[in-house]
C-alpha cells in the first residue's frame, strides 16, 4: 500500500514516540524510518527522544529483597489467624464474684471492701480488688477429670500473702509457686507476677476505686467464641487479667493473660507454659495469630 | 518479562484457592512493577516497601473476587495506585510529615538518611569513574522524573520502566488510546526539556 512517499517533519514530530515505542504499523514505521535517514532535524528529535526513554528506563528500582519474603510471611500469619467473636460482655463484677468464691478466706475483708467499690456499671471501671495488687493465676492439674483447677491469689500490699488460704480443692502436688509481697520487689507502676515472670499493668489505685489505665483489658473483657474442630471454643477474658478457656472437648484451662496494645501481643499463661499471639481487637472481633506453632486456640 | 495473561489468570485462580506457591509466583512477576509504581508515588523507600507489601496482601485477600474483567496486570496496577493514594492521603493528614518537593530543591526521593541511592550495579568489572558517572546520571534522571506531575511520572514508569504497550497502559489507567499517547508525549517532552537544560542528555 503506497500512501505518501514523503512525510512531513511536523507529522513526524507527532508520531515519533509511537515509532520509538513500536506502536506504528509497518508501513507507517517504514515511512518514519526513511524520513529520519534523510532529515537531520528529525533525526535529532528521534535521538533525543530515544535518549529520554532510555534514561528513564535506567531509573528502575530493584524491589528490596525483603519484599517477597515479607509478603509471604504476612500472608501465612493471616492464614493461621483465629477470629474470635464476642458473644456477650460480662460485667467485671461477675468475674470478681466468681474469683471471690474460689478464694475463700483470703483476706475476705479486703476482698469485700473491693467488691463494695463497684458501681452498677461494673465494666466501665476496672476492678482493682485490692489496692496496688498484682493478680496471679495458677492452674494446676486435677488428677481425675482432666479439668484444670484454678487458684487465684493476690499479693497484697499490706504483706498478707495467704498461700495457705487457697480454695479447699487445690491439688497438693503441683505447687512451687512463690510470689513476693515485698514492696521493694514491686516496681513502681508495674508489678512482677512471679509465676508469669512478666509485669502486669496493675490498675492504678484511685480514691473511688476506678482504674486509671486498663483500657485494653476492659475492651478485651467479655465472652468470646471461636469455631473449632468439633464445636466451639469459649474464652472468657476478665478485665483483671484472668481468663478461662473451654475447648471444644469441654476441657477448661484457666490462668492469666497479658495484653499489650502497643506491641499487639497477647500471651496466655497456663501450666504448660505460655502461648503468644499477635492480636488486633475491633469491637466484636478479636483476631489472634499464633506467634509460633499451635497454642491454646486450635 | 511477564508471562501471558492466560498464565497469570490461572495463577490467580490457584492463589484464590489457597496456593501459596502460585501466589509466590505472582509476587515474583509483579514485585518490580508494584514497587516502582509505589516508589514514584510515595517517593521514599520505606513507604514504597509498605505499600508494596500491602498491595500484595490485598491481592491475596481479594484473589477470589478477580473475575478476569481486566488483565491481571491492570488489576494489580489499580490496586497499587489505590494503595499508594491511601498512603498519601494518610500522610497529608499528618502535616508534620510532609515530603513536598520544590523544583529547585535538589532532589526528590528521600529516605531517612536523605536521597535514595539505590542504583543497580554496572557489573563486575565496571570502571570506577564510569560507574560513578553512571550513578550520578541515574540520580539526576530520577530527580528530573520526580519533578514531573504525578500522571506523567506514572505513565513514564509504565511505559519506559515496565515496557507496557499503549493498550495495556490504557486498560490499566482507564484511558483512551489517544489520551495515552498525548499524555506520554507531554511527559517525555517535559522530561526532555529538564534533562537538556541540565545537560544530562
């Protein structure tokens, strides 16, 4: 097909980039090629434009080596995440009452004093049962039925560590828990929970018994469920740092947990050790991704 | 080079079904595109890496909703543009972190320690002087590109760095063929003027 045998310089200018990019059909491309051979100005234009394209092409960045492994890693974490749904929010008062039943005789006066401080909306204020106290939980094996027994004890700032006064059905064998009531061992603001070997954020005591800090614990508090292999897992998280988990086989594990909103890390403490999860919390969804391996949530 | 779209669609289907291996291939094919597009939009390495990882995570999560209405290439480019925009919006909501550039300011892409200096090496035996000159030149061109408007930077990345055809660019950006050509023409012309003024070409 013979169209124009010559093409004007003006026309060249408007299609030169298409020529460079290989977007012209062969006839048009041939016309441009011939013109460039003959016309010095257009040849210069072509060379300049080609240089620009080449220069821009040289500027490509190589993606960082961390990109692909980072993506695959994040992807795997997401795949292994557990999504717990909140079913109802229990009041902190109920949780405290349950704990009180278990711990007969431990400074009952102090406990009752703590209970009295609760207002009607128990979950709006944190329940600092005892001023400056650190809440420990210790789970122990129960021999016959496979249920974990649960002891809750508190170190009290007045030094009344009542290890002997635990609930009647505690197991004699597994013990070894020592915790300190020595005020010097308790750092300002953060108290070391010896069985957990981490610091719990003890709610700051204030005159009317409400806590200054504990927002993540108050938001985590409630009943959560998670579909599991053959049923549902129920997890009760209490504002005071204790939890109770019933798996789909009916086995109950109780202990204490630590949650750091900043680090987005959640740790369950239980007799066999500790299970760490990365977590994110929205109103009714708690997403837990195991930090390593399988844990309590299955 | 990218495999053809049919191959990519098949990979996306497998990824949607949960195949990490298939998805890993997709990441490998597209990481350069995604990273370069993010980089031109957000202008620093850390944010570009964040955006890129977010793009691929989004791609993974929504792999099931890709129905082949556009090429996989276009799909990924759109996700990249949206994710970069999100970051820029979040960034502009925090005025203390602005990374605005002025044309006479020296250079564009800033990491924490100043100008980005990621330059691919010239090879094992490159002469040090030539190597230095090449690095300086690449920096100067990057600087010039960073002074272009956003649309021009974007189309230069897609055409000159990624080698996409006009049709592919049109599909990815939602543009008519004529618009692709005119935008590319203006982008290259502007870049040419800057580079010529600075005696880089």
